[in-house]
């Protein structure tokens, strides 16, 4: 007998609507012969009505628990998707985000197209795109403080609000600049529309291979954002006579940094694999998510573009 397909569902259980959506998706998948896995804490908060043999496989929230799943399906906002990314990346399983939050820049699917997304999952009509990550290690006086990774960004930030953080930036084993600041953000192209963008960094198309260094509120003449090669080796050194700092990766993994700490950042050995359901360009997502004004555009339309008069304005 053929084993049923399995999908790990990760959701934001704090919203009743999201819990109801998860239950409806699970029921729909079960009707098509697709079984779901759920994280232990989340299963307790979702009421399910599934046919015999399709009760969810319950697993703890640990790396590796997505092994054997066809994909990780995330229902929520970008924070929930970043949580799902940790589970998916650990075993190379693709990740599909459904935005049930606010901006949801990382999500591929909006709530109003969820039914079509489930159809595509059932029919296996989707592609997979790899996104760069960064690997990060923190040391002080040669002693390792910890290792982690990030999909969006690794940030070295001041630990005390009233103190200025003094740092030195290094690119490929050469010092570039020293200054006082609130912090420094090292972002991937995927993360260029997140914290780095808020700090004044550029938007980088996600399939461009590069790393960004973006100072936050720097007190310096030369503290502009920098875009460096994807295989560059970056370091952020915390001044030994200054205050302590914090390393924060994707807002989910933190390491305290004492004065004199050094954070080394490089291209991640393992990417995050994102599910794509259509071929719409990144520019469309940018316009839609940021509600950018494009009225008056008279460029040549793509053959597959929506023929509605306001399609360009909607992105």
C-alpha cells in the first residue's frame, strides 16, 4: 500500500481565524489523500475533523522534524514563516508561505488565493527557488560564543539603549570603517526588504547573489550601506572598551556579545528552498506589498499580464 503524502503545517495559533484556516486546509488535503504533520504545541490549539487514517502526525518543534515531508506549509505572517524556515532548511524541504498576517513579504500566497494554492499542492504544480542564507559565528578573544544562521539578516545591536555601540567593519580580512551606531545589519537579498530596508538599505532582487552591510543610525561621515560579493567574508568587531552588544538573527536567535566580541558572517552552506506557484516577477510583489504608486505607467505589457485596466496599479 502506498504511503500517503505528508506536509508539515506550521501556523500562528494566536489568531482564531488562522486556526480555522488550518483546520479547513487539513480537511481539504485529507480529502485528496495528503496527510499533515503538526507541531505538538500547535496541534493542541486546533480543532480538526479528519477522516480515519488522516489524523495529523504530531512532532516536537525541532530541526529535522520535516524530514520526509513534501513541504512545510506556513499559515501566518513573516515571523511564522521564519520559524517554519528553520524547520524546512534543516532537511532541505521546500517552504510555502500563506500570508495571514500583515505585509507578509516572504509569503508566496495571499489569503484570497489559498484555494488555488491547495489545488497546486495537490497537483504538484509548483516550482522551487533557492534563497541565500548567511552562517554566523561569534567569538571573543578566540573563544567561540555561538553559531547560528539567518535567512533575512544577522544584526549586531547595542544591548543598552543609552549607550552608543562602537564597531569596526571588515570585508575580506580588511578593515573598512569604524564608527558609533545603534547597530549594523548584514542582510541577504531576501532580507533586503525587511529590517535592512527600514534602516536605509537598498532593495535587492532576491535572485541577485550579494550580501548587504547596513549601519543603523551611525555617527560617521562614511557609514553608507554597502553591497558586497556573495562569497565575501564579513566581520563586525565590538570595541573592547565599549558597551556590550547582542547578535540577533532573523529576530529569532540571539547571542549576547561582550565588549571585544567579533561576529563573522559568510554565505550560508545551506539555502532555504521556497515554493513558487507562478512566474510573476519580483517587481509585481514589490509594488503590491509596498503599495507603490505606478499610475501612468505606459510600458509594454507582458503577454500573460492581467488585462484589467487597473492591473498595473495593483502590481
